[in-house]
């Protein structure tokens, strides 16, 4: 990871450790209300009431409602985007990669599925508010382009060199993989969580679709 990004992660960890009980109450209440009503339709007075604190207490910790939103979204954005890439996507650990790209995708899918399952309200806020707040979108793009994309690109070239992956341009493969996986996760947890889901089967089918398309011969 870049030095700047390591510094950012360190600051986030330090910030987590420094949170007071009241800050934790405020953040928990804000997550629940933002997830339920959206940022624009939520008020700091509602958040204060749910947190059991005076509204002025919120502004002692966060200058504006936007600052409160960013303090929630930034850590989850980092954790949603990076962890598996940081631990497995470097040239030094290529020997630890699964033997083929399909198993590699399965590993990513299960990792991100479990993360979103455990942090659904946070991920929901991140996804719904990025469209309305340019700074959040720019931050996500920065994390992806500087930290995730280069590692994903190297892994794709690794499997292509071993003749275990179709000879499409790496950006095309990354786009196809990410849109399909994120589409499944969004549908499963945000759009239609009320449907009956066999998660293991759906993840296997998603990976099969990425590798083989919809051909009945595959």
C-alpha cells in the first residue's frame, strides 16, 4: 500500500480507539437513521433523540451533519474495498493464490459477502450517499484506482500468463467481475433482501456465470 494510505488506515484505527461512549452512541443512532431515512431526510435532532444526548453534543463532536456522515462512511468504504486485496494481492504472495481464477473469485465473493452481511446498514449508507456527495465518490474512486485496481490487475496477468484466463484486456475482466459480484451483493442485501435466498448456491451460480456465461454447454 502507499505510504499515504497506510497513514489513512492508521488514523482511522486511532480515531476508533479515541471515540467516547457518547460518540459511539451518536454514530450508532446516525447509522440507524441514515440507513432508514437517508441522509437528506434525517435531522441531527432525530439522531440526538435516538442517541439519548442533547443535540448540542453532536456538534461538539462533529461540526456539521456532513461531517457525521463522512465519519461513518470513510471507515466502511476502506473496509468494504480493501481488506482482501491488501492481504492477498501482492506479487510477493502470488504463490498463495488459489490454483485457478474460479477459486480466486469464490474467495473474494465469500469474503465480501460476509463483510456486507455483518455491516449491511453501513454499506447501504455508503452506496446510497455516494451518488449525492461528490467528496465520497471521489474518495471511493481514489481508493479503488490507487489501491485495488493495480493489485487486481496484477492477479489477472498472473492467471493469464499461466493460460488459466481468457485473453481479454484486464480492465474488461475487472469490470465484468466487479459489476456481476456487486450486482449480486446489492440485490441480496439492499434491493431484495426479503426474497428467499440460498446464498451458497447463488454465490456458486454467480461465479459460474462470470467464468462460463449462460451457455448450457458450460
